[in-house]
């Protein structure tokens, strides 16, 4: 995965220059997150490491890792819709550091990228001119709305857990 990115000159977004070791970790966690959400929502798991700047799953779903249980869901300007159409659905999955090999993980919910663009959620966390919106989990939509409706290889994970001030979340 990382070799492909280096050979093809893929650049990190948002003015971020990680070390080679950190870049490998980020790409691995991204693939893990995509697989966890695909499995949790019942989508076929097809990890395509050489595809960038497109949604991670069918139906315009972009997956984002939430690395700490109480953090918000990160939404970046490049996730915005096309014209007036609500475009990408940003889905979060909580996989805390050190728990990468210890499921179940939690999908707290999703939001349309356009709906995330509220001033009170706007931030530039590291002063790198890398603007984003951090959407608090209590404002995310119910993940069950995104259950795969096509011919899935497996059924969506239906065990739900009520979190304080958060929609019922899918355990993956």
C-alpha cells in the first residue's frame, strides 16, 4: 500500500508531512477503518489501495477514523458536495490507539459533508492552514440509515449500544 503511494507520487493533504513510519501507520489504519465500517454496515469489503480522492465505499461514503472515544468526526473541505447536491457521507469509526487488534469497534454515526460546515465546529488544530470541521458525536446521524441494501456478502452488524448523548452505535 505505502510502496504504491510512493511510486505514484501521492502527496499527503492538509500540509501534513509524516515520517515514513507514520505514513505507513496512517495508511494501515485507514484500510482497517474502511474494512471495519464496510463490515459493520454490511457492504462488500473491497479495499482498493490505489484509489484516492474518491469515496471509500459505495453510495458516496467516506470513512474517517476517530482515534479517541470522545473526539469528534473530522470533515475536510475536499469532502464537500458537488454543486447543491449533498454529496459525501462521512462515517466515523472509533478505534482507539492500542485497540487496533481488539474489536469490537464502534461506529457512532455519519454526517453529510455539507452539513458539517458549521462555524462552531471549524478548526485548524495544528496551525498548518489545514482547515477542518470536528463534528461532535452527539450531532451525527444514526449509522443504521446506511445499512447496505444491495446483495451483501454478510448481514449488517445489528447489535446496537446506547452511548450517553450519542445515537445508538453499531458495534463492529
